[in-house]
């Protein structure tokens, strides 16, 4: 004997998975009829959808009207709220400038009353009236004649860099009419404090911009980011990354201008969507500024949420009603669905998996359910005597005619339980039956796992084949894999000793429905069947004491994938054959 590696004959070394065919039109239905089959809706789903759609249409019209009216009202509320906030903030800013100008005019009246030039010490009493961080200075001016009944005007400059101040400074100047000019210095933190007094309900973040590019105040941004330089007195808004406001003017797919009577932008930030509402100041000391507030988008729409309580309640009622309607419909259709599912299990010959249908309070359904349950019991009892797997495959392939015979290249496997006669003589009938059933169960599982078909049980032997009724190009490889699996399981089995001989051969056979009109048998006949049986018998001469011996012909081995190894027994003359046969031991 020698170990041989076989040449490549097949491309795949594993049997392909069997594809379960569509059973929609099995039996007498033709392919054309299956194509013409219309879409069918389950009864429970249909009833549920009808009830739900009626409820949706009726309630939907009411909700749509309510939603439209609610949005109009909410939109007006948001506009009024935004206008109130902006006007309130603008009033705070205007009051600040008015108070400072009043202070300047008070000092000017004092200078006019005394008729003398003021000293810096004369201004100390007025510093207490200034905001924190602001300062007053005196400078020279050109004498001009002003009408005695008209107060001089305070002139306000843009923010500029000033030595001695960390941030930009806005200057206010007033000619006192006595050769002096009163100068007020208001650094950026002064306006930050003013902005702090503008907070409304704690939900807004006030911002003041000089144009769209420069930031005067942005709530939440630390003072260190407002440090001034001669080249850049005010920081650029785009540089203030600590506030989502730096993205307010960016072009973005999700950003857009607000509608309504107020100006605003909705834009995305790093932590959600934001809404900025603002107003351009066109007159006064703050001319050219943009005064606004920043909100989380959902907070700004809080008024809209509050006005939609009724709408949400209606939507919830609609959803609950639709669900209940659907559930009622499903309850009405559930008995039919159970019947369809159980029938589908019967179509696949899964009698054990088919559920028994419960009793129904509807008379017709109860009669159908009880008749169906009786059919399951009868078919389940009958299936114990019919090769269920073979029938399923024949139905699957549409091979249901009374005569279906063809010649095919197939692989045949015979197994035999060695020494069974002597073993049975020492066991009772019950022990013998249990032993045989365990053996047949082991063999059947190995064959079924590799998509083989059990043809028949022959006393203590089994005949199986691969290659029909389904097309199995790798039938030889699948048969050898099943044999090796069976051999491994027998070797590992514990308990009463079991010795098995196996023969495998590949060749042309006649396969199909053989028998009479009263009783048919789907089987294979031909010389290849006899060769497989003789190989199984020959195993007792090769190794009579082996727990498992499996022999395969050279024709089978020639159909295996490249690299398969087996022990060659040389050429053997089998009983009943005139020509010698190349034999290999595979287990």
C-alpha cells in the first residue's frame, strides 16, 4: 500500500450549499402562472390599514388646519418677542449714552458758571458717576462762540488703541467753551458691563458688533481675547472661536436668514444649531453697530413649542388611534395568518414544526382549524414511513411527474454494520432495535449534513447517493466528506462497540421513479451501485478488525479536488466483475 496525492479534478473542495427553491408555484402551477401572480396583502394588515387610513385622513385634516393656524400665531409671537428683546436692549444702550452725555453737560454748565478753566482735581467728584473703568481728561480746544440757549454736542469717536488701556477705548469729547475740551475714555469692559444689564430671562447671550467683522462685546468670551493693539484695536469676530457667534455669517447648507419682521440668522455651531437676532443701529453714538442676542435654536423656539401643545396632543391621539386600529385589524386577521404559516410548514414537509391551531370563537374558522389540525396529525404519522427529504427535493425541482428517469454520473455509498448478526444474538429485541436506531441516526445525520439522499435501509446497511435529484457538480467530494465525517463520529463514539464498512463508487447510473402507478420509488440502478456494494464487502478482507474501514474506487478519487490524499490498495478484482478496479482506503 502507498500514500498517493490525487491530481486536481474539481475546482472546489467543499460541496456547494443547496439553494432552497421558491415554493410559490409548486404542484400544478406553471412558471407563467407564477409570473402572473398578483401581490396579496394579509387580511389583518388590510383591515388594520383601512381603519388606520380612515383615522389618519379625518384627523390629518384637522391637525393640518390646527398646525397652520398654530404656526402663524407662534410666528407672530416669536416676532413680537424678538422685537421686544431688541428694543429693550437698544433702550439700555441709548440710556447709557444719554447718562454719559448728561454728565458731560453738567460739567460744562459748571465751567460756564465759574467762568474759569477747570482743573483735573475739579473732575474727581464726577468720577463716581462714571462706569467702572472709565476716566475723564481735560484738553485744549479752539474757542468758538455758541448760542447761549444751545448746549454743546458731545462727539463720540470709534474705538481706538490708547496707551495705558489693555482694550480698545471709545472717546467722548465736549468743547467746554472756555478753551478746554472734556474727554471721556470708555474702554471695552465698560460696554461689556452695559451688555450684562441686557440679559432677559437668562436665556440670551448679548453681542455688540462694529459692522459685521469687529466685536465690541460677545457674551461668554473672556476679556483676554479683547486685548487691543495699534494695528487691531477690536478683535475680529471670526477669531473669537470660544463663541459659536464666530460662524454667524458663514455660508453653510444649514445656515439661513430668518423670516418675519426681525433680522436674524439660524446657523450651525459645534454644539447644535443657534439663532442670532439683531438690529442695525443707524443713529446716535452707536451708529454702525449691530446689537443682538444669541440663543440655542430650540430655546428661541420655546414659544412655538408652548403653542403646539394642543397639536402634539392631537398627533399623539392620532398615532395611538392608528396603532389601536391596526392592532384590531391584526387580531381579526391573526387566525388566517396562523393558518397560512402552518400550511407553509406543511409545504416544506416540516410536520413537527407546524403549530396546532387554537380554537376560535368564529364558527367557520374553528371548523377550518380543527380540520387542519387533524391533517397535521395524519401527515406526521405517514411521514415516518416516507423519505421526507427526497420528496421535498423532488417538489423543489418540480419533478412530480409519474415517470422521471435519466442517466447521470453519480456517487453511490454503501455502509454495513460489521458483526451485527453475532452482536444481535446477545441482545434483547428492544436492545437490538435501540442499537440499530442509534447506528442509522449517526449514518443519516452525516449523509444529510452533506446534502446526500438516503435511498433505502438494507437490514443493517444504508444505501445513499449524491448527484440527484438536485444538480451537484461536486457529488464525489460531498460523498467523501460525508464518509469521513461518519468515520470520525464512529471512532469517537462511546458505549457499545460499533464497526462499520463503507464503499464509495462514482459512475453512470439510471436514476428516477421506478415502480408501479400504485407505489413509486425514486432510486438508482446500474453497475455503479453494485460496485459500491462490492467495495463495502471487500473491506472485510482488507482490515476485518477495523472499527471503520472506508474504500473508494479510483473513479471516485479522480473526481476529488487537487491535493486529496488516500492510501492506494492497488488493483483489485471484485466479486462479480471481470475487470479489475483501482481501490483506495480513505478511512
